[in-house]
C-alpha cells in the first residue's frame, strides 16, 4: 500500500498512470541514465511523458511558448465561456421589465445557451480527436463572435435568444479542451499548477465578469455588454490565429512502453539492465529519424492532418461511453455537480436582492460577484501553490512512485462548499447582512477550487488517453444541469425560500466530497481493472495509454 493507495492484486502488472517520477527516492531497479530529467530544483524528476527528439513535439516547445499558448486560451475561456455564460445574470431584472416577461423566461435565455453547449460537446470532441484542437478553438471563437454580433443588434426576445444559442457553440471547447491542452504541453509534475489556472479561469472569472456586466448595464445599457465583448473577441481571434499552434501530437510513449516491455522480458537479465537496454535502444532508434522543424506557416495551419484512424461516429459517442469508467464518471459528477451549485446561486442573486428589503440595482447585484471572485481566486492560488509540491513530496515518500490519487488529498477542503451553501441559504432566508451572504458565496468558490483543480488533474493523469472524452462529458453533464436549473431554481427559491434549495445543495456537496476517500484508496485497483477491461477499446474506439 502506497500512502493509503491500495496496490493492484497483481503486483507485477503495470498500471497506467503510475509512473516513476522521483528517481533519487526510487529503487535502484528504476534508475536510468537515458531517461530525460527536469532542470533546476526538478533535476531529479523524470520527465513524464518522455519528450521525443522531434522539435515539433509540444513537450519540447520553449517554456515561454507554452505559457503564451495557455494565456491566449485562458483569454479565450474568459470571453467564450466565462463572459458569455453569466453575461446577463446581473441584467435579469432589467431585461424582465424591458421585454415584459417573467424573470424565469429571461433565465431560460442562458439555459438554452447552455443546452447548446452540452449538445455540441460530443461533436467538438470527435472533431478535436480526429483533426486536432486548433480548428475547434478557431471555430468556437468565431461562433462566439457571430452570436455576440447578433446580440449587439437584438431588440427582441427572440433575436436575443438566437444570439445566446449561437454563442452556446463556443462554450464546450473553452470549458473542456483547455484542460487537455495542459496535458499536451506540460509534464506531470507541472500539470497541477496549470490545471488550477484553468479551473480558476472557469470558476472565478465568470464572477468577475458579472461585476463588470452589472456596471455596464447600469451605466450604458445591456447592449453594450455585446458591443464590448465583440471588440475583445476580435483581439482574441487574432492572437489565436497567430500564436496558438496545434497541441495534439501522435506520441509513442517510450517511458510507458519501457515499463510494459520490461514486464514481458525473460528473467535472464536483471530488471535494471533490461530497463536501461530498452531505453537506450528506443532513444537510439528515435534519434536516427528526427523530423525537420516546421516553418511558421506550417505550424499555424488551421488543419495539420489526422490524429486518429477512427471514424467520426464512434468518436462522437466516445464521451458517453467514457462514463462507463466509474472513476471518470465520478470525476464528471463531482466537478459538474459542485460547479452547478455555485451557478445556482448566480441564478437567484438578482431575484433575491433586487426587490425589497435590499433593493439592489443591476450594478449592485453585479458587485456581489466580487465575493465569489475573491474566494475563488484565493482558493485557486492556494491549490496552484500547494498541489504540485505536495504531489512531489508524496511521491518521494512513496519511494519515487507517483500515483494520480495523490492529487486528491487536497479535496478535503472541498467540505467548505457544503458548509458555505448552508450558510448562504440560512442567512438569505433571514434577510441577514448582505456582506455575510456574499462571504458565504465566496467561501463556496474557495472550496470549489479544491475540488475542480485536483479532480481535473487526477482525470488528466489517471486516464490521459481518454481525457478529451472525460472533459467533454463533464461539459455535457454540467451544462445540462445548468439548463435544468434555469427552469426550476428560481421558482423553487421564490416559493420555498433559500433554505430548502441551498440546504439540499449543501448536503449533496458534503456527500460527494466524502466519496473522494473511496477513490483515493481504491483508485489504483480500478485503474488496473479498467486497463484490462477498457470498454472504449472493446467498442473499437482507440485511446492512447500514455500519460
């Protein structure tokens, strides 16, 4: 048992996701002078996955280039996911009066957008698996731009609905594929921080956009929400076209193959000799056929070839089939459900605090999102600073062997989600101090950061080959939840008060966080089981075993 993670019953069987990461602390059998290592304080860390000798391999990109790619995609997520989703939250009361419709009808505008986001997910997943992520990001940004242009010109409920539906086509890629890009360009010991950056963007920036949107609606009118977003999207599309190359790469994981190959070798040589000989053999073979570095125009082509031999139809259903993996399903459910609870708060904030006794304006309703932004920011910073160092420390304590379950240790702080939802419901019901209510909303986001970041990194490391499908399935699940909420959360809160819905959400949060202990203890055994009974492979949908 490695620090509470149960070993698989067949100790000689390699379990995908389990790797030798800290060579100094590992057994001598794992030492290898040919494996590539990190630099500086990570010089004793074996790079996983092992980069090829191809200069076009995203793992070999200069670090500044990787950071630039991530920042441009983060900017895209801020616009196409974090801004479009909550764009109208602070304006619900204003729009309800202008269009002379119930506030629930205005909420459904966002609901339909999220429905489109969920429904389009499998198709974007299939296309990104087949032809790469770059064309999907480009399509998504342009879809957001077109929808936003329509929103700029809309003066009726039906036109605004059309704008929101077209914007919905942009959400899936910028909510899911951004996580898999982290796996494409960063090594295992670096992923925790960058996954936390993505999680921060998707959970916290949406609250900041509500602050800005409320002020814009109050000062300039809601049309300017779309006008300003148009200009920002134009800049993002230019940056995307010029500086974000394709990150998908057909990789032959030398390090992973080495571990599997050693297990199948005869016993006439020591394991250390077998491992070193095989690595040298692969490195020498690879070094004799080094591709030429692509030119700028080649690298920035929209389409760069096919990355899968599978037909599109099997790839479309792959996100649904991936839910047969119970650990993947758990990741989808816990992150999607807990995310949906803080979104439920955003749905009712204008309803609760625009009427008496609070009488908040659209701008003041928007300012309430400062609390969750600060809470989410602090949580994300804490996770980003702690997760990778803690994981490396646990790996060294485990004789240099990294288990993806180590990522889940920090999920214990996710219990704050449930506690703060109880507090939000109780204080809102008693019409208490608005700052305490906002603090509770912020505490919800603080706890959420300790769920989304670690669980997303766990999925990326434990099931790297099907991470596209897992994150797309997550987008489908949570956006369908959001769509459902748009039909009943406002009515439930209006008829029963804040306590019943938010006490329910808080109890579910506590229960879901408690299940993390089960996944931590039995996760490795389940990874071993899935490796032997991979339903996607049996269905003819190829996944890549590399981490």
